């Protein structure tokens, strides 16, 4: 017994329950937000202390298990009560397959109105998942290394400026770009950032994936253009030579180690790296503009991942109350203070962001419309076309034409092998 300590019930408390409610929670987020798992563990401990009738079992997931583990769980309808998936199609398609219960069935509109980017997981008026945080994907650069290469400490705004900076850095023996693609995610990020810049609308992508009219031919043409520019970075030696032997997370470490002058990364990583490199040496900007599509001017902010209730959970009301509680202002403030992440809640006081670098990132994140294109392709296409196509480029084992041919092959297989999902996707795409 602890003397002098009184436990007060918090919002969503179900203390006093005659039997304990156990919530199994498969959670992912550490790759986006270093430290978020620790934050979640602390939140769970606080919630359990105030709700002794509830036990939340946290099961961290990795980049390689997040989708396949849930796919298997959905087939047997066993496993998590709460799950994390990447936003939009990795959530919506399982939902249309009956594996996800809309969270808006249990959380009021007054509460969901405070959540940001719910449009990424909304279908036919139902919100299927809850955002926790927002991340932008800036280009981060080392001002000190730029100076050593005779460059001004300014982020390149155009692809031509980007290439010129890369050339100057390489001439001084400095690796221009530090990334990893062993797991295929550098290539997937190039797709998300630069294929988007080729497009005038998201529907150009979704109609191409669905094979509607001549949309697929146009999509393949824009993909070839994007992969050709990507290949140019590799052939010019502007990316670390061991890019194919490092995962995305491993490749990122080249920047804080001072072994690369630039990287595409997340807000959380930028703030974490600044502690090592020195904040005065770190600059950020939007990814340089390559394409001429209407979406080229958009930024790359997304909720990235989301939290949802599985359709087989025995106590969805308890699940929803816990998720809803995570959005209490005290928890959102703690998320920012402990990890640097920007909470996906409009109640978060932006005035709390006092660090200059964090303010610069927040300004980028809130400067206008954003699209993360990878959210809008089916998980099977992401894993079987998007990721390996990029690996063909970084490994030098395939040409842009081969990458496009892989996309065409995998789209055809997916439509044939997954006719129900293909129909669901086509219906979703037409309504979005």
C-alpha cells in the first residue's frame, strides 16, 4: 500500500469492473518517432493505474511484421484487439474485408473533430482508425558539410539545384545522400515523393492501379520518368555505395554520423539527429521539385500509421475509450515533450513548440496541402511492385523500363489473384 497517494479515475475509466478487461495492442511507430514506444508504455501504465479493471498488453511490431502479421490475424480473426497499420489502404482494405470496426461507432464526433487527417482513413462517412501523430518528410542537410563543399546553407528547391549540390559535395569527397534500401523503403519513399510530383491528382494513380481506360499507360509513363531520375542519382554516385546492403533505418544513421550531407527522413529523426550533429548544423526544406504535375507543390505530411479496433475484439467500447484517452491534451503534450512528435490533434498548443528546428519542421508540415502517395496503393502492390522496383534501381540490376515492367506484372497478378480486394479497391477509388 502506498501512503499519501490517492488514485483518481481519468476520462474513460472503467475501474470497479468485476472482471479484468485485457486489451491486446499490436503497436508500431518507433521507426517514425524514436521514443514513441516508451511514451506508449508510460501512457499504458498511467491508464492501468487509474483503471484497475483494464490491462493493456503492448506488442511492438517492426517494419517487416506490421502488415503480414495482421493479414494472418485477420484470416483467423485472432490476435490483437487494437492494431497499428500504415494509413489509408493498409487500413481501409482490411476494413472493407471485415477486419476493422469503425472507431467512429464508439467515439463521438465532438472528439473526432479534434483529430487531424482523419480523411486518410474515412470511407462512406465512417472513420476507421485514429491518428496519433503527424510526420512530414523533409530533406535534411548538414550545413557544416555544405560549407565545406562551398555551398550556401540553403536547401535546394529544384531538382537541378539538388543535382548541383550533390555534384559539389561529391567533388569534395563528401557522400551527398545517405539512405538504405535493403528493405526497399528508400525506393518506396522516392515513389511517394517523386511519383506524386508527376501527377495532377491522386485519381491518376488509383485509376491507373485499377486499370481504368488509358490511365495505366499514363501511370507507367510517369513511373518510368521518376525511376529514370532516381537511377541518375545512383549512377552519378550521389547516394552511399552500400545503399543496397543497409535498411532504411541503418542508412539514416549515416547522417548523424557525419558520413552523408543529406537525407530524406522524418521530423522525429531530424530532431533526434540534431542532438548529435548540433542543431546549428542542421537545415531542413521540402524535397526538391522534380515533376511538373499539380501535386508537385504539395508537401509530404501524413499520419503515417493509425490505431484501430479489430472486428473480433470482445470489448470494442473499452478499446475505444483507451484510444480516445490517448488524445487527452495531457497525453498529446507528453508525446511532443518526450519524443518531439507533432500530435495529430488540433487541441495541442502549438505554442509549446519552442525549439527553432522543431518550429521550422512544424511550419513545413502546416504550410499547405500534403499527400503521401504510398498510402494510396494496395499493400500487395507496395510490397511486390513498389519496393522491389526501387531495389532494381539502387542495385543496378534493372533499368527504369524493368521497374515499370515489374509494376505491370504485379498489377496484373493482383487483379487476378485478389479479385475481391480489387473490386473493393476500385469501388473505394471511385468514391474517393
